[in-house]
C-alpha cells in the first residue's frame, strides 16, 4: 500500500515528467503527426460500411475513441460497438506506434490529460466527434429475445456520431420521452438487463 501511495503521489505531483509518465513526444512522433495532419489518412480498406451511433464519455473527455448503438430485430437485438480505426493512420512499428506502446494509455490527471497519441490525432483527426465521418472498426453483436448472444461480425466502417453524450446529460435523454435518443437508451437498458440476467445464470 505504501508503494502504491508513493506512485499515486508521483503521478499527481509536479515531478511526474521525471519518472514513469512520458509527457513529451519524440521528435520522430511529432514529425509523423505533422505529416498525417498535412496529408490525411490513407484508407487501405477495400470496403467500408457506413454506420451511425452515439458516444458517451466524461464531460471533459476530448479523445472520443468509441461509440455504441442498438436496434431491435426480428430475432431479438443487435448491438453495435464502434472503435476509432487508428491502424489506418498509424502503421505498426512507426514512431507513433512505438510511442503509444511506451505510454500504453492516456492518463487523466487533475491538471491535464497526458494523451497516448498527440492531441492533433487523439482529439481531432481520430476522435469520433460530431463534426464529421471517421474511419472505424465495428462489431455487430446479435442477441435473441432472452439476451443470449447468437452471432457477431467485425468489419471496417465509416462512422458518423449523431450526438456526443456525457455521463451526466445522457440521463436527460433516457428519462425524457421527447428527447432524440430516448428510445435508444431505453432499448440499451433493456438489453443490459437481459444480459445481466443471463450472466447470473451462467
């Protein structure tokens, strides 16, 4: 416990850059970022399916890397999970990839966010913001009326974020019948309840 406390103190203190947290990006990673922003992303996918959905993140989050959607089907439900397709912009073993491997994750400090990728990518070009269509990897999960998973499919997609929700405001849409995504949130809650029941039986 004492060592854990020291680590937490180190992360939150002013000397974080002297040890376990990487704050500055390497010159090679910065140059690669500049070229990506300048030239755009070279999409290598043969075919992408257009998808829409919503994101739910912390109110201060700027790097929106995932989104969801749900639909009712003839056999039960379909749940969609969309993840920003970073691989199209950042090739394996490139300076940015090596930088991300060293960082492993973004770190949310009280004063700031130390991003795994530079903000020009993580908060803009690769972020699933409302202001455009982004390259994503999608997973469709099919469930029956009881909530049992009966199939899944992973595919490359182009995603449009209908609305960026946060953990506080999405409750307004959930509770208000007149809100844009009221029925979608109600459906998501229904699916989650059925999945919870199924997992308790397993």
